[in-house]
C-alpha cells in the first residue's frame, strides 16, 4: 500500500502496487498507468536497455584495453566507488531510460485514447503523484524517469493532438 509504482517485466507481465490506486483514483487514471506499462512491453524497452548495457560494457572494456588500462587505473584510484559506472549511469543510461519513459507516456496516451479512456486524467494523475512525493524527487539528471513537472508539461502538449489523431475505436 505504501509503494506507489507499477512496472512491466520483459515479456509483458505488468504489476501495479496497491499504493498506485491512491494516485490513479479512477479507471481513467488506471488506464493511463496500464497504457504506459503496455507501451514498455510493445516498444520492447527491456530489450533495448539490455542491448545498450551490453554495448556500454563492451565499449568500456575495449577503451580500457586501447588506452593501456586507464579506466582500470581510475577505478583503482577510487576504491569502493564505481566511478566509470556512475558516469555511465548519469551520462548515458539515465538519459536513455528517461527517453524510454517519455516514449511510454506518449504511446500509453495513444493506447488509452484508442480504448476510450479520458486521457486528460493522465495530467491529474501526475499532479497527484507529484503531490504525494512532497517535493522529494531527485534531480532529473540523477533519475531514470522524467520529473513529474516535466511529465505534466509534456503530456499537456500531447493531449489535444492525441485526442484528435487517435479517437476511441468504435466496435459495431
């Protein structure tokens, strides 16, 4: 109940912690969360992250070899701190996953709209999420997710376009 989160496993299984229901408040809010998580599955974000991580590890190892062990020397100079990992996380992986989160927000809005849910609730959901964090969000560059404020701004820019371009599918 205390955890306000949802996530998608590789393969498409989705989990929603019961604490999210305090944030979603209604079926339109829950549709926003489910649309976002379904978007992660459809876009195969877990596969992208695994590929990017493998590429990054390989690049670091090759660079270390080609520079005569300079990266290893940096690591040895900072015992207990994964300096290279921290730089890679903040400078490469976090921006990449924030981009995936934004993509999932966008696709999730489309899926929710096509399904007939009121996507305007998504902004309200993020306003409730922001309020629940009581100003304790990490700086965006340190996070794998866009800040609540940036999400609200981006979603507001998308809502009218998506509502017009992706109206609910009518089944006769």
